[in-house]
C-alpha cells in the first residue's frame, strides 16, 4: 500500500530498517544504532548541566537511574519535565535520547529528567510504570534541591514512553498523592486490544506496523495469552481505564500513517468527555516516530510545538 508521506520523508522511508520487534536483543541493537544517527547533543545558547542520579526504586526493586538536565538560564525556580523514552517497552535508553532531552532542557528552560526504567520481557508490567512513578515522586520530594516548583512537574514521552506517562498519571490520581501538572503524549500506545482500523490497515509503515504490536504487547504484559483479556490493568493499557476524570491536562500528537493513530484519537476524545483539557494534533504525512529524524521541516515544526507546549504547561516565559 502506498501512503502520501510528506515529500521530505519519502526518501528517508526507503532507508529505514524494519526493526525486529519479535526479537528483543536484536531490536535493542538496531534501535541503538538508529538512535545514534539521530539528534546529537547540540551546542546551545543556554548551557545545560547534566548529572546522573540513582533514585530509590519501588519496594524490593533496584534503584532507578535518572539523568537530569538543568539549564543555566539564570532564572529562579522553574518547572520540570520528566521524559520517558520509547522503544516498545523492550528497548531504548537514556543515552539514546540524550540529544533530545538535552535540547528540550536548553530550549524550554525546564529541568528535564530522563528515566532509565526496566525493560520487558525480562521485567514485564508493572516494573516500568512503577519505576517511572518512583522517579516522579523523587522529583517532587527533591524539588527544592533541583530548583523547581513542585506544583509544576509535567510528564511525557514518545510511543511506549507516552503510554507510561499516561499510566503514571492514572497511578498518581488513584493513589491520592502528588500528580503531574500536565502530560505530553506523542504517538502513544494506549490499547492492548488492537482492534482499530489503523492497526488493521497500517501494516507496511516505517518503524512500526500493525503486525508488530502483538509482539511488544505480549512481551510487556508477561507473555502470550494476556493481551486482549479481561484482566489487563489500565496502568498498562490506559484505554482500559473506565474513568478518566481528574487527570492532568494533556497534549496528544499522532502521526497520520501510524497504526496507533486511532486509539490515540479515541483516548483524546474520552479525555475531553471526562472534562480534561486536551489538545490533539494529527500530523499529516508522517509515520510513527518520524518526528525524531532531523532535517524535514515537518519534524522541526512538531518538535518546536512540543517545546511551546511544555513551556505553556509549566508557565515558563518564552
């Protein structure tokens, strides 16, 4: 099937490898190579201090590595953005997203924290969201040391990272403690049932196709037989949540030719119906994760919009 990709993305689609989602070790290797070719840590007008810390993990679990980016803008207390990387819950890491998170700190003026959560299948649900929730609580508890306002902590990510951000937002609401002030959800995975039109039809798209999704969901949920069943937690698949009231305001960005497109649009509609302020942006001519590829103008616009959205959510002067 041919797709009306943005003209600047067309030649790129011909060079992209098909990632082996059914083989986590091979996937991790290819994903790392792909990430290394993306945005490096740039020279920026605002210097950024980078430090690595170990955050206490969930009960009985190891510490969670977190990389912190603190822009030296000379301003007072700022907001923070907790970034959760993608990779289908089976791959990706903080190092592979270092250029992105460094750039976000420099351009938004926010303190950015990047979370190295445990990966499936070695550590299936709930390991990843519990790690991310622990990182969020640590950020709140250490707000003064980080120079941030504890009421201005947003969370967000791409793909599986967007799923985890939405899951943490649900966990925070239900556990009655502090909650993120905002959630930024780009090309998110929300629904393990995989019964949308976009999943059925978009099987030949770059980076991610509909036929890849059963593999990653099975790895994440702990093996075959769980996906689509009655006992999947909404913290794993946020589309399963019956009640979305009381969640943080959201920005959802979806790609036109992404098998995850329709479930993201449906989740945005449900958030709106639940009274949650929600902005939805469908980017024409794009595919899953294409915004990470430097060069095309459409990608520059998507990433510039994310900077603006974060600044607005955290009340950082532009």
